[in-house]
C-alpha cells in the first residue's frame, strides 16, 4: 500500500551480562545478551499494511538518529521510549580524536524534534526509567524542546511511581479515536509509571493510580503529540502487553499521530 505512515521508533533496548567475581583480583563478565524490549510494540504495529516502522536501539540512535530536520521529516511519526536526552543531544563525533584540532558543531537533534512536530508530524513519548525525567531524574527530558512539544510537564527529579500491587487505569474519553473499539473495562493493571503533570490546553484521555496522567494528547503547531506515561514493555507493562486490545490501541495511536484517524 502506498502512502504508509512511516514511523521511527527509538529506544526500549538493552544488554544483560553476568558478572562473576571469583576473588578481589578475579572479575569477569560472561553471557552478554542483547534484549529487544521493543518487540511487543514492534509486533503490534508492523503487520498493519498502513504502517511502516524503522527501529533504532539507543546505541544506534546515538550515531544514526536523523541529524537534520529534512532527514527526520522523511518520517511521519517519531516514538521515543526509554531513551534518555543524552543519547540524542550528544554525538560520537564530539569524542573522536581525528576531529581534534578542528572546530566541530552538529545539528541540535532535540530542537529538530520540536520543529518536526510544529511542521505537522507526530511525536509520542512512552514511559520507562529513561523516559520523561526518569530514574534519579537522569533521563533529563524536563525543560527541553521535546517537553515543549508534549502535552505534559515533567518533574525535575526521579519521577518513577512503582506499583507492584497493580495500578488501575481510568479512561476519561472513550470516544477519542485513540481509545475507540476497545473494551477498557478489561484493561489489566500497570506495575508502575512516570509521574507527569497535565499541561493546560492539552487533552487528558486516561489516568492511572491516584488520578495521575497516563494518556494525554495535544496539537502542537501543525502536528500532534501523545504521551503514555507507563511502559509498553516489561516491567511496568508486562500485563498491558498481554492484553487482548494491546495491538488495537497502539495501531490507533500511530494512525492518530499520522493523521489517518
């Protein structure tokens, strides 16, 4: 199908290694594995004939995330999930010895994201320990041009709310295109989320826990932005990703951001 919604999905990746300590003088790392936590969301949307997805793990985005607004604008929707500000504001070129002795500047990729939305594109930020303010506040999206484009304001410190007992979801607007065609009474509990604050002029679609923001949207310039303040993958979203309507929900999110809904 022509005119597919082109999505760039960044984040939700990591590696796991076993550290073996045999003595004060013997430390080894073994069994390095790459974990693609993006698979639940990727699988939910990539089989839709109206959607085309390019995925970048964080270590690849550091080098290869689009440098210019023109390159970024090849996509219709940008999804940032568990990827910190530092990954996109810095470049590996800043630490390359071959560049020493030369003046070097690079495009501000974070500012480009804001302009990307202003010019009519879609932006989603999904929750996690490296989203919004994040763990210990180190995700660092607070006060950035990306925050300006989103429907929420962020804390300036650790924003994680852990709910191992399960936090319920309350839907406020079931008639919104993102929320339609879904039995929200059957939605499972979340095991945590990022605490963010609803921005005046935005639209709040669902809350979690004690009336905290879960799903919010807004129009920014000629574009649209979306927030899901929990994780689409483990561990916060381990129940959510097994839900019958998980795929339907994320397809509708992408299509709304891509102006197909």
